[in-house]
C-alpha cells in the first residue's frame, strides 16, 4: 500500500529519505513513536465508527430477513 502511495506521488528513494530526515529533524526521535501511536488510535477509531455505521445499516435488513423466515 505504501509503495502504491509513493508511486502515485512519483517519489523516489532519495525523496523519501529526505522526507524522513526532515520529519526526524522536526519531531525528534522521542516524539515520532508518540505521533505514530496517535495516528494508530485515530485509524482504529475511524474503523470502529465505520463498522458501527455498517452495523446500523445492516441491522434492519437482517431483522427483515428473520421476519421472512417466520
């Protein structure tokens, strides 16, 4: 997935190394794990919300199928 993003942005190895270096300079070695942890929590929260929405959409459909079985 990451390589497809880099291909989409047309980034080569040199550009990726420069970007990583700049991120290290801006945030420092200690802040990056905290940043990644926050991003991970955000992604998990987003997926949980999407699953809840999907369940709410599918709930009436499943109830209707159960009524048709009776």
